[in-house]
C-alpha cells in the first residue's frame, strides 16, 4: 500500500502560469481533500470530495478548481497562478465513517 | 471558518513532560484531534477525543478536554528527542466533512 501519493514534490511557476497537482490513494477511501499550509496559519481546506463525482468548496477555494477523476484520484488545478498561492499543498483521504485522515507528503509550490 | 488557536513554540528537556494547549470556538464540533508533522512530511493522526469525553489516555499521550472553556491539551509523558515535531490541534464533524486546524505548536526536545 502506497497510501496517499502526490506529484510533483516541488514546483516553481511564474505568475499567470497554470498547473495541476495530482493526488492518488490506494485505500479505497470515499472522501478526499485538498489543503494548503501557510506559515503560522495551519492547514486550510481548499476543496473536498465526499465521493466519486462530487466536489465541494472548503474555506479557501478561490483561484482553484478540482476534479475527482475516479475513486482513486483527486486533482487540484491552478488556472492562473498568483504569488499568494505560494504554499505547501496537502492531499488527504479517509473512510467516510472514520476519523482518521491520511495525508500525502505534500507539494511545495512557489509562484514568482 | 472556525478559530483554533495554539501557541507557536514549546521547548522541553528529554524525559520531562510536554503539555501543548489549544483553544477552539465551535461548540458543535464532534471530535477534536491531535496531529503530528515531522519535517518534510504530511500530518499523522496521533489521537482524537469525542466531544462528550473529558480525558483520553493512549500510552504516553493524555488528552484533556474542557468543553466549558473550549480548551484541549495534549500531554506527552517522558518526552523523547523523537517527539520533536509540529503538533496540530484540529476540530471537526465527520458528517460534515469540515475540519479546522490550528497553526501548530513546534515542540523542541533538548537532550
């Protein structure tokens, strides 16, 4: 079991560029999440998906789009990157009736 | 979103007890959580407590919940250098798929 995997690990973008962060889990979890982690602010929920084919906004969704491609994969897209989106992005998943979220190792994104 | 507050740093000596504190605002939260983050890694769930409990003990970890004051604490007994990490408090209701995290407390354990 690989758990939750994320690609890429690091990325540098210029303002206005677009990119997609990939996340996959092999634990057959229904729920998947995207968070961003900024210094001194903890994790903030960007989007989540309670099941395949559904997505919902979290606390800070502006500037992002998501796709729940299938049960395993949940991607996060930045259409036009801004310096304010410089952050570490974490994907997580869990069973719908369980408390534990399993986190990926994170993607460190810098927007110049 | 909901406010979850933690102090930023804590430094202790190896073998001492560590107490990390957290306050939260949402009285409807079902569960309160403690996560650990080691450098360069994602968060790992350490323990959680249901909101109708006062205390939960799990080996070296003791969680205390004061629901009236909306105060949560994590005590680590016999702290080891391997416990050095960032500890996050979080609150949430699993039925609503919303989880709110504090900013994290960096624990430094000195040999």
